[in-house]
């Protein structure tokens, strides 16, 4: 599965990502643009969708860079749940009190 990222910057607030209807993206979806040097992300909105591309508009004053990683916020209708898998090794490493 290919990573979704910014492939072209049009102006200060518009950019194109490499995912479209092939990844079930629709106009109106929100996306997170993840910064590589910080743990902070900022929000953008999908304006137009094409088969392989999507035109997005950012909100805020953060600068955009070519190659920034993008995470799509799918609506809750998909009911995507995550499961936390805990390792048994952490229990073995604990010191017993007593």
C-alpha cells in the first residue's frame, strides 16, 4: 500500500495529494498533514477529488512542503476500531514486591 503524501504545492493554501477515489476519498473529508520534525499535525480539507489525485486546502498558518505525509480522517460511518495487543514480556520483566 502506497503512502499518501503531498505531490504538488499550488499556492500558499492549496496542494495536491496522491490519493483520490481509488482510496475512497470524497470531497469534504478532513486530512492531517503530519510534520516530520515535530509531533504536531495540522488540518486540511479535501476540495476536489479525481481518480488518482485530490485537491486540498489547508487551514492555519503552517507552511507546506513537498513530500509531507498525509493521514486521511475517514468519517465514523466506517466504524474502524483499533485493538491494543499487549505483550506478555512486560509482565515477566516486572519485579515482584514482597
